[in-house]
C-alpha cells in the first residue's frame, strides 16, 4: 500500500516519512510490507489511508504544479476521508491529521466490545426505506443508517442482533440483497458516542485554519469553512450518518462535473457514477494514474 508511489515520487516519500515521525512508528513499513492483519486494525488503517491520499495530493502539487485552491471547487471525504480532505485544504497539518486519525481509530475500536456490534449493506433500498428497516429492527437496541453511499446502497450499523434483524427484515421490504460487512466495530451510529467524546477533546487541542476551499461535510451534505463549525461536524460525524449521495448531488448542483478521488482504492469514483451518470469519477492511486491526470489539466 503506497509503495509504488514512494518509489516513483520524492514528494510521496516525504509524506510517509512525516507520518512515521508524527506517530513515532514505522507505519510506512507496515503499509509496504504488512502483515495485513496489523495494517487493517482501524488505528493503523485510518492514518495509512490518509497518508496515501496526501501522498497523491503532494505529488500533484509539488511535482505536477497543481494549485488545489484554483483547480477545485470543493473538497470532501467519506468518513475518515474528511480528515484527508481537510489536510489537503490546509485546515490541519499532516502530522496533526495522522495523530488525530490514530486517536480516532483507537477510540472507535474501544467504544464497543469486539463482537457486540455489526454493520450491513442493504442493497436495493433507498435511505428512507433503510431507516424504516433500521427502526423496526432496533427493538430497544441500536440500529441506524450509517452510510448513504449511493442510490440503493445504504449501510446500517448498531448492535449485532439488531443489524441481523435488519438484514432479515430488508429482504421482506424488497431489498435486492443484504450483506453483513467485515468490520471491527459499528461505525457511524450512537454506539460510537464514547469515541465522539474522545474526538471532541482531541480536536479542541489541535490548531485549525480555514480550508482553502469549502469542505462538503458528511453529516450535512453542505459546504463549511469555519474551523469551529468544522470541529463540531467532525465530532458529530462519529455517530452520524455519512450523507455521501447527497454530498455528491450537492456538488453536481454547484456545477462540479468531475470528482477526483486521491488515494487507495476506486470505491468513490464508482459511487459517483452510480449517484449521477453525468458526474465523472477519476481515481488516482498509481504513478500512471497521476501522470495521465496531469496531462488533462
């Protein structure tokens, strides 16, 4: 993970070195060599995903001459990706972003005992239908819509038994398919309240600047630039729904025609096309991706 970028670009290597120094651990070695089981622990996975995203951004800026403030209208990120987006926009330093995500990962993992929670993707139901299923499945426990990813793709999160009831109930309500997700905790639901408290304290202690361009926030699907409001929304995001579908539609309504996904994976680029076929999703994760993209500017 990220090794090809590090081998091709000095700017990417500098990002990985800076993250290693901030965390006082060789996260880059874990990213490049594994073991995968350690890398996928949320306290490692969150800063690692951010590091790859920021490595791509630094390459675009330092070696490609990209001025993010002029080239883009907004920044946005899915869940932990909001921190990457804010780092790219200058709200957080890279070192602070790495430390915040390490803290966030640990806090989320500790919030709920392993095995007590679950998440499931309900495919073929819209947000309102998924919320109705979650409410009916709760039966005194927690079950909530965690991610509204795209039309017909909503993820629910909560107590394991409640999520399992939601999976069964979704089939009765017309879901095409429902899939329990291989996650270590039930993210973006009220069970994450202890993690939200931790992040509120951590964010109060970190310097924040207004972003160079607006962030389209997960929990409001609307733009924000005020650091105090960004801080509040990042805390709310821990327990709230990631309104990604609405965020993409908002950007489309503002004239955005291309969403550029910087970092590991191509999930968001694929979701963009599912949300609105007129929106182009471009994913940049390899040196070849970056070089091809720079030629289009």
